[in-house]
């Protein structure tokens, strides 16, 4: 039986008129057979730093007092060979010209998820994709995204991309890890500097990934793959 992969997706500043300049999508993935063990490592890390089991790991919660924990979490990601990340950054939404391409912002949103996820699909494997619930339109969004990905991969019986499911991030530790990674990318590309702890984590990701993070990684990058999307001129 083909190996099943679990992909955990999150997004930041994805709305058209949220007054945030950049938009970030990201996905953490791993073999489905190891997802519980990997989540267990994150849970054990929380316990080692004295955090309660119900503590939700989120970028917005990064503070000086919890910097050691979040740094250790990033080290866990980079040291664990079964964990991978792909991120997509639109640095400046103000440069988007949807009218030129006869599309809505929603159309563009789906195109970005397609660009991010389709790069990960191997027809010899099977996939379950999990997205954080953001709004009441979530189910319609993921149904449409599932159709797009399956059609693009000639997966008409959905034997490759088995499902795309909405989940609550507070229940899924690997989705919380995705939140931290995309939060760092969003913080950098929004040009923010108010939090020394968050700046330290951005620097830590730069160091561990070997990337500047303002530019795309090599297409073949597997551990930390980053696409900084630029509009056509």
C-alpha cells in the first residue's frame, strides 16, 4: 500500500482588505504513520518547559519568557528528519492587479494554495490535508481546493489526495508548528521589529535553514522550502 502523508496547513493575513501588506501560506508535512509520535515529541517539549498540556502554541504568544521554548520547538523541527515545511509568501498584496488577470482575490487565493500544495504531491503516495478553520466559508473553500488539486493530478477517484479536512488548531500540535513558522515569515515580510523575542526566532530560522527568508529557496529544497511569489510585470 502506498505511503500516506499528512499535511498541516495554515495561513496568515490572507484576506484582501485586512490592511496587512504581506500574505503567507504554509504547510508542515510528515509520514502519517509517524504523526502521533511527532506530536508526542512536541507535547513532551511543552512539559519539559513547564507548559500545561492545554497550552496552544501560537506565534502571537511568543514572548521573552517563552523564547527558550519556542527556540527549542524550532530545533525540534529542524532536527527531526521526518518533518518538512513549505511556505509561500506574497510580500505586498497592494501590487496585485486581479483585474488584469480577470480573477477575484478568492481565485488568487486558490491559485496560491494550488502552487504551494501541488509541489508536494507524488502520485505514488496518498495524502490527507488538514487546514485550520478560519471562517464559516471554510468547508466550501476546501471542497473547491480539493477539486482543483485532484483535477490537476488526474486523481478523479481521489485515491491520491484522499481528503482535505478542516480542523481546530488547538487540537493539532503539528498545525500549531505550522502557525509558528508562517508567523515568523509574516513578521519578517511585514517589516516588524517591536518584539526582540520574535526577531530572535526569525534569526534562529535563518540560521537553521541557511536561508535569508526574503528570497525563494531552491526548488529542490526539501526540509524548508520557501517560495517568495512576485507578480508578473
